[in-house]
C-alpha cells in the first residue's frame, strides 16, 4: 500500500457552525452531476464524508450495492454513523482514512466520490492518483470543490471583501487551495486520467431564510471555530478584526436585496477499462 503523505490542516474544523453547513448537504444539492451515473448494485467509496448526509443519500441510491465512507477526523464519523442509523441504512460502513493512502486494494470500487475535499489536502494530484488506484477499470472518480475567488454577492460589502481575502490567506497557510474548483480538471489530467468531464454548478442564497442561515453560520464560524483560532494563531487577523467580519456577515444577511453565489467545479473521471487487473463488474 502507498505510504501516507502529510495532509494539509483542515481549515474549518468541526465546530457546530461548520456541521450546520455540512449537514445541509445532500446528494441532490451537492452531487447532482454524479447521480445519473449510479446504478443500484454499485460499490462506492465516499472520501471525506463528514457528518454523512451525502453518504446516506448515496447508500439509498445503491440499495443492492454498498457505500464505504471515510474521513480523516474520527470524531465526525460518529455523527455519520448516527445519520445512517437514523435512516435505517444497512449497506454502509465507516472508517478513518487518509485520501493519500487509502486502505483498499487496487480496483475495488465502482465509484470514488469526494465533495469539498481536494481544497484541503496537501497533495491533490496524489490524492486523485490514489482515488484512481482503488477505482475499478471503467469506474468513475467524482470530485466537486468550491472556488472561493469566484464567490460573489450583492450588495457590495467591504467586510465580506475582508472575509474572502482572509479566508483564502488562512487556507493557503494551512497547506490547502481555496480556489480548487477551477483546478480540478488540471489536477485530474496530471493524475493520469484521460477521460475527464468537467462541469460547474452553484449554490445560491437569496431568500430571507437562506440569507439568515448562510450569514449566521459564517458569522459564527468566523469567531468561534477552528478557522477563527487558526486565523488569530497564525497572525492573519486579530480577534477584533474577526468580530468586524462577523458583523459584516450579519448585516449582509439582513439585507432584503442580499444575494450570494458559490461556484463549484466538478469532474467525472472514468478509469480506462483496460487499466488494472480487477473485475470491472458493476462499474
């Protein structure tokens, strides 16, 4: 098996404000580009599963198959297990793993999926090579990541400008790439894929409820999460500056004309059917 590689520091951590965002995610709003390729008997690896809401949806979509969900943080897997149990899913299991060194044989899975993972790892090309290794010939690697530099909003806000500049600086200091979405196709080609379909999609927050939710979780994350501690501890911002950014988020959230869009890059990478030695059945 490949040796584990040092990964980047996960910028967000697992504060309640972070999980508030992650548990909102579903296969429909976060993996729609993949769903048309799924069949009931597939075996899927969900990398960086977090609290498991997307994992649970994938498991429900492959009732005759199986989903293995992995995350680098052991604590969040308890939440993911609870999510699967609450939905009565029996075709899913969970484990701690490093995407740079997956504990699975070559040619194991029909689909390997990762949502908002590559922006946080130390070697995204190496991670894609490892995801490709455990994918069966003819199978798919499906990856989706946001692109912070393309996030846009209305009305203009100097405080949100400060937020974006600060977040990108902190994420890069932690070894990640916050503008990963635009780089996914390039990384996939560098990882050896030759059949890559690249698309994009957005989340939009505009209604009163959406604005309150999105602005509130970012305001809380800015002052109370691991991201806040790393911003201050790394010398990127003072606590007073973080409080000012949080106020800007709440002020934006109260604007009736407020609108925020998050762009995501997406890739579907098909492993060559002639590659590897595994049985491609079900892929």
